[in-house]
C-alpha cells in the first residue's frame, strides 16, 4: 500500500494508505481501521435499525471508513442521519479517496455532518434519536485519548441513553468482548445483546445491541 495523504490529527499524524482496492487509516502510528471486511460495521447499522421507529432519526458516532453510514442509508427507514466526526481529514477523505467505499454518502440529503468530538457534541445537544451507532477508536477496551474513553464509562453510557427517544436502540462496535462495558450497558438498558462477528485473525469483533424496552 502507498501513502495517499497525511494530516495532523488529535492523537498524532493521520495517514491514509491505499492500493486502489483497499484503504487503511493509521493514527499516531497505531492502526485504526481498514476497508478489507466491514461486516461488523455494517451490522452496527442493521441492528440499530431493526425495530427502530419509522421514520428513524439516526446518529452515527465516528465516520470511520464509511461502512456504517453507507449501510444505514440503504434503509428506507432512515429519514434523518447525523454523523459526528472529530477529524477534518477523515471527512475530507470521504469526499475524495474513500468515495470508492461509500460513494457520495455525505451528499445524501438525509445526512448532516458535525465536526466535533462526540462526547462534547452529546453534552451540548438536546436532540434525541431513535437509534445511535457508536464506533469510536477500537471500542471500549482500546481508545487513543480521554475524550473517546469517556464515551464508554458509566457516565458516557448514561449520556447516550438520554439521547435516545423512547424505545430507542444503541449499538456499539468493539474490537473484542468487554464484560465490564456490557455490565454498564445492562445498568441503563432493558436488554443487552452481544453479537460476535468472526474475523480472519484474532478475537471476533463484537456489536453490542442495547434496547430501551
């Protein structure tokens, strides 16, 4: 893979690499995500919308390589979708190199992009959503900074819960199972399910599905 672009990020240099078919993003020298699979990221959207209100107001926390956004927009249930992404470079790459993955998803009239740290945005927003998809860093067990880490604390889960409308659904992507985080979800939600998605190497990805009733 060759380097396609570099930019200064909140946790060090952001690097986008690609070979024309696959892409990967590295943050501060740490591998963050790639486009080689995407099954668990797509599942994040599908589970969030399964049983959600119709028409649905959806929040996607973390743009990533765009699998979750693109999958959500395939659903006619989505009336309005807000994406919160802190890195300007990632947003810009979706309008250039990463269009090969998500097409023109950011140009969809249902989509609003907020450039902000998700924790800060949630704290000042009074908006409620029928479903929230959370995919920041590599999940609750591996975060690059305190701003992201707080999303997975008991206080962070409480904020996410308050941003859900009645009967809302929260889905959370994780690079591995995290029993402590699952316990935090159980204290705030009526039901919590952990869906495993096997990957080529290492522990399965996990999508936590938390429902309010």
